[in-house]
């Protein structure tokens, strides 16, 4: 078996299902939260992507976290629970989602450390005070606007901070047009491909691209190179 054939076999559905069998929610209540969100078709991060994000958070112990794409507050709740001293700022455009997120964050007792900002994240972030900085960023929102979100965030990221982007394979559509039936997502796919290429050209971002969840990139930010 060639190395390429071996690699293909490590990311098939049977392997994903096997690994998901070892998934443990942070608590029974968080397990119920995930199950309810999945049943309702709410786009939350996949199990292995959750494990990766929370492992990074536990390792780096961020004091301030920024998230783009609050949805029902699942990932914000997870991050707040594993980083009990962290403050979180999260952006969401949908008022109905914000109401649900506020309820869920209150239910898990973390609402006082999470600030939800309503509106277009790219436009709101550039209005933040110059000295407002973050240690960890998680981007999980409109796929066609990832570069806008990323570029808006970088001036507010600390040296050595991490930017995690979810859905970077976009159900394999980024890999091949054959996975985008009728080219329904043509614009989003094009912009994601351009964003991925862009990430790997940045001198101030050390980026890894992993087949975790629906594709995850992890960028470590070097402020010294960015500020030059």
C-alpha cells in the first residue's frame, strides 16, 4: 500500500466514526446541548474539531478569546468551561441565535464572562480599541468572508496567539468541484480556496491545515513580523 493510499484510508467515514466513539462531552449537560443542537440542524463544530479546539485552549490557557459565529453558544460555552478565567467576545448577526445563545450561556453559568456583539463581525472588529487584544480566535461563520474576518482580527491578536478556522474543507468542496453539485457554492468555494492560499503566504502566520472535523486551520501569529 502506498503512502497516499494509506493516508486516504485514515480519513474515511469508518475511521471518523471509530474516533468519534471516544468522544466525551465536557459534562452530561453539554452532551445534551450537543445532541439538541445536532437534532435541530444547528451548525456546531464536529466532535473531533471540538476536541482539537479545546485541547489548544487547555494548552495555551488564553486570557481573552474572540469567536466569530456564536450560533446557539455551544463553542463559546465549551471554551468558557475549559478556560474558567478567560473573557470571551463573540460575534453573531442573527438576533434569534443571540437570544438562544444568551439562554444557553446563562444555563451553564458562564454568561458573565461572555460578551455577544450583534452585527457584521468584520465591521465591528475594526471598531474595537487599538489596545484590545486576544490570545485565541475561533472563526466559524460565513465561509465566503473568512479572509475579511481574519484580516480584521490580526491587529487585535497577541504575539504567539492562535487563530483557528473551522470548515476549511467545506464538505470536501474545497478539494474538488465534484463535491459541489450544480456549483451551488461556487462563490464560497472560490473564496475559501483563495483564503487558504493567502494563509500560506503570510510571513507572520505559521499555519497548519488539518483534516479534522470539516477541515481546520491553525495559525500561530508572530506580531513582530506583522508589525514590521
